């Protein structure tokens, strides 16, 4: 298993540009989520998904869109990049054991985004 | 709003010491409580996960406890080593496995 993969690793955008951060997992996990990490703010939830076709907003969803057309992929779209979106973005996935129970979260290596 | 607080923000100890990192959360209706390690410039690695019905979990030199009634969790590291130097994050999980993180404790273990 490759685990959780994120592309690109680094990206520089100009204000107003759009782009998609890719996240994929090959572990058949139903739960996936996106976080951003900023100095002094910790990790904050942007959007999350409990399965294909189902997404919901987290703490800081403004300026971002997501979709979950397959179990494996959960892309994050920046509609019109702003300097405030300069951050490190992490994708995570987890699964539910049969009968319920706690789930280990697997994180990708992150995408470092700079918006000029 | 669910909040997670970690104390202390930074900790420096000599090698070999036992230490405790603290985490508190405001909402007792958690699905689970997780502790992560993050090295500089890297992603997060899961260390321990405590189900809402459990009181503690152990892995090697690490032991994490959970007290839902008081909204507290602790991470105990025994016989600390320089390789333990990292930022430790605790996070509460909701029913959709979405995480709310504390701001972390930056640990330095001095040789």
C-alpha cells in the first residue's frame, strides 16, 4: 500500500489563480479529510467526507471546494487563491472497523502552498 | 465550538526523564482521542488512540490516558530519549472521524 499520497509537494500561486490539491489513498478508507496547518494556529479542519458522494464543511471551509466521486480520491480545490491561504495542507484518511470502534488516522506528507 | 488545549506549549528535559504532556477538551461527546507526533517539516504520525469507552492505551514507552468526565488526556513518556524530540499533538475525533487538534507541545530531550 502506498498509504495516503498528496500532490504536489510544493506550489506557488499568484493571487486569484485556482488550483486543485490532490489526495489519494489505496487502503479503501471511507473517511477522508483536509486540514491546514499554520504557525500559531495548529491544524484546522477544512472539509471532510464519510464516503463517496458525501462531504461536509469543517472549521475553515471558505475559499475551498471538495468532491468525493470515488472512495480513493478527495481533491481540494482553491477557487481564487488569496495570500491568507498560504499554508501547509494535509490530507488524512481512516476506516471503521467492523462493529464500530476507534480508527487510526493516516496522514499524507502535506502540500506546502504559497500564494503571492 | 469544540476546543482542545495542550499544556505546556514547550518542554525541555534531560535524557532519561519521565514526562507528562497534558491535553484538555471542552466536549465530552468524543468518538476517540488521539495523540500524534510531528517532526519538523513532516507529516503526522499516529502514536496512540483511545476509544471513548477506554481509559488508557500503552505502546512501548508511551502511555496515554483519557478521562472524559473531566475532559482531560495525558501522554506519559518514560525514559525519554533525544529521538523523542518532536511536537506532540492531541486531537479529539467526532463521529465522522474529523479531528479537532490542540496546538501541540514542542518537546526537546537534551542528551
